[in-house]
């Protein structure tokens, strides 16, 4: 049985990795596809920078038809790496506009949870989390009836809620998705109908943005996980597993 841990350790000490990679593909016809695929995973793990910067993916098309596993490993590496890189570049755009040190110090799983909670917080600010009618839905009827000048109270309330969004995300985020930054006087100078439209526009744009950002982080996390699993093969030692005797093979799956 091959000691893969020792093999992995020895690969870390290779002084000329380019020669190793060249030699591996040169003698691959002497290695069974199953083992060649595993060896390639360890080589890529210990020389990830080389594989990132040099297009070894073209080799998969030159491998013999018998080397399906090895070809799939090579192609998957570049597929996952490209997907991860694309999402990372989008995350950098979010980093450039979203100034929140607490968020950026978290690991990616906690960042995803944070973003989900942030979206729920925005919904709560506008009574749109579990309430049957949101704050924006109430604005129209209240303004129309205007009992005891209630429309002025609803405008004040809208300003407070909009201000909370600005404090949560910062002006850079607003400008990045082309939300006009209005002063209190500019907002109050709008026609009543336009006050509602502006409030709805800001809320809907922020919610839409958060969903896009959540998707990007989740897709990055998935690509990163796939890449990590590909570069870190795990093996099950069947000899260490104890299985009680059973009469019916179906019991194995119960």
C-alpha cells in the first residue's frame, strides 16, 4: 500500500518542480490512470503556483483515451480555479466599496452568514421581513388619507429608515449602484408620489445588491471548496473498518 502522506511530504522537498512535472507527463504511460490521477493531484497541490501560471490544461487533450481520470483532474483544476478567480475579482469590487472591518476579518462562511443577516436587517428596517405589509406599502394610504397631517410623520419615518441604510452600507455602496444621495431638504422637496418611489427604489436596489453579493460569496466558497478537495485527496482505509455480519445485503444501507 502506498504511503500517500510520505509521498506528499517528499513532494514538498523537490527542488526542481518544473522537471518533476515534465517527467511525470513524459512517463505517464507507465502509470495506471487511477494512480496517475492521484499523483497529479499531489503534484498540483505542492506546485499550485506553477499550474496557475502555466497552461498545463492543454495536456489533457494529448493524453491517451485510457487516462480519463487524469484528464478530468487536470481539466477540473482549471475549471475550479477560473471560477474561483472570477468570483474573487467580483468580491474585490465589493471590498472596494463596503467599508466594514468586522466583516472583512471573518472567514468566508461567517461572511455569508453575515450577509444573510444583513439582508434580513434591511427587510426589518422596512417592516418587510415577516410583516404582511411593508413600510413602503403603508406609505401610499397614509399619505392619501393624511389624517392629522400624518403624511409628514411618515416622511420623517422614511428619512430615518433611509438614513439607517446609509449608515449600514456607506455612501460608496450607494454610489456604486447609482442610488442618488439626497439631502433631507431634497427629499422633502420631492412630490409625495416621488418620495414613495425614491424610498422603494433605494430599498429594492439594496436588497437586489445583497442578493447578488450573497450569490457571489456562495459561488466563490463552492469553487474554493471544490478546488481544495481536488488538491487534498482523502483515502479510506478499508482494513480499519469493522463490519458486523448480516444476512441481508440491504442491511448495509439501513
